C-alpha cells in the first residue's frame, strides 16, 4: 500500500489541490450568506446593536461547528468506506491471486495497452504491492485517508466558514444599527464578487455565470430575510 503521508502532507495537498481550495471557497460563501442573512432578518425586525452582535457571534460559532462537524463526518465516512474496500480487496487477493492478476491485466488492456504489455505491467504491480494495485485500478484509491486527515478536514471547513462569516460579523462591530443593514449588503456584494473570482478560476467556469449565481443567491437571501424580519416583528 501507499506510504503514509508526512506530518504536513495534508496542508501541502490542500493548499495546492484545486478541488480542496474550491470547496473552501464555496464554504466561505456559505459563511458570508448565512450569517449576513440572519443579521438582515434581525435588522428587519428592529433589533438593536447588542442583539445584532450577539446574533452574528452565535451564527458564526454555530456555523463553524456545524460545517466543521459535517466535513469531519463526511471524511470519516469516506475513510471507513476505503477501509472496507481494503479488507475486501485483501480477501480477494488472498483467495485467488491469479484471478486478481487477470483482472488487473484486463483493466490495463481496456485502457488501450496491448495484451502482452498489460500482463507484464500487472505482474510487476502485483509483485510490488498487489493491494495498492487493485485499489488503484478498481476504485481509484491511491492513498487511504487517515484519522488525522478527517479531523483536519473538519477544521478546514470550520475555518473556511468562519472566514466568510467574519465579514458580516465585523460589520456589526464597525457600523451603528441605522446603517448596518445597508453596510452588510455592500460588504456581501463585494465579498461574494471576490470569492466568485476565486471559485471561477479554481473551477474553470465562466466568471460571469459564477458571479451571477453568487449574487442572486446572496442578495436574494438578504432581501428575503429582511422582509421576513420586518413582517414577522
């Protein structure tokens, strides 16, 4: 099997992996919109500065814990699924190694390798690390997620949400309640525009579509929250 990652492998991988950065960018968007939407609802209801500050702080903490917990659980489920596949593949290799060799050769032959070369490649891979070869060819698993990875995944998600939520949270500190609702909208539009640029670049999607979706969801959430707060209270 593949060697265990180094002490700081998780950090290096996440800060250089586009999919991880894209996930963090989307989570940061969630932090911006969720916290700002809550504040707009309270502002629409006529809440004072103290209530808004309490609401923003509570939303940030609760959101970080919720998102971090979900990210950790998802990573843990993925790890458990990987371990289950490891056990299954090991049983199959122990029970019938020749069949596993034939399956591995068929895999490479199906990808365009000649039958003779496919057999040679399969034999060399099975001689070196049969379990790793089967996991890679059949399931695309090249490295097993560690317990530490699952924890750090949760921490990364929590920090990404907190970074996004920090924007509306700071607004509650900087502006009086009279102009706070407007300031939040302006800050959200600016921050969502910036994160949209990052998301579009990482996801290699058209910037205008990503920006339009983010602003429609973000501004729409703020508007609905403010109206509901005004009508209910």
